[in-house]
C-alpha cells in the first residue's frame, strides 16, 4: 500500500529517483530514533537468478533501504534472503510449523538443498584436504556410479563447491589452504 502514501514524482525525476526520495523521510525518521522501519512489498511472480531482482517495481526501494529481505518459495521450500549494509548476506531455508505458527530456520539454503550424493562427495573430498582425486577414485570410495559422479562434479564446480587443481583432478575448497599461491580463482585451476 506504499502507493497510497508515495508522493508524486517531481518534474523529470526518474522512477528510481522518485522511489528513493519517497523512502527518504521514513528512513531519516527511523534513523533519528534508532529504530527500524519495515516496509512490506510484494515480489513479482517471474523468478530471477538473484532473489532481490524479484522485488516488484524499481530498484529505488532496495537502493534506499539499509537492508532488504526476500521471502521466496521454490521447489517446496521457503527461503529467506537478506542483503544490506549492516548484515552479512544470507540465504536460509525456513520451515513453517502450522501448530505453533512459527518459522524454524533449517540452515543455509545450499546445504539444506544439497543432495545426499553431493554431500557424500563433499565429505569425501573434505576428508582428504591435502590431495585431489579423479572421478574413478571418487566413484570407488563413495560407491556412486562413475557417470553420476562425473555429472555431479561438473555441477559442483559450476556452483563453486569444489575446485579442479589440474585436469581430471577434483578437490575440496580447503585444498587451497594447503597449497602455494599459484591458484587461478577465475578458472578454478592452478596456473
């Protein structure tokens, strides 16, 4: 219902500038009292890679706010995302208890959503922090089909869950703590 109290745009003011200016007095009032002001706003139905891009309207809302929170549901899970000046960015999976009417934090979104085979591979690689492994070694030690391991490793590298120190070798991120400084972060390989 912010539209009911939003002042009209001034002159050739852009929509972003109008939104930013409209939130200014509320933010100033809250800051002067040391309080927080919470503005509830809807999100668009179309999904986005970045949950904050789903906040409906223009980016003036998120630009003026110190923090923004997005409650989003996808794949039968609900996640709370937070980003801002005074908070560390979070993505937490939540569960609603209908009996108590309370939300319960289940943990980091990526950890909760990670499949059992992915957890098993990460656990294996983490237990060998000084070495990297081939697909065949990972398959043999986990008992996961070689083709499945290959597909999972590709996805896990793409999501930044592991590294490939050299061609055909895969390692947990802690592998970097035990190596020289010749790792290329941009490509996930050693130079």
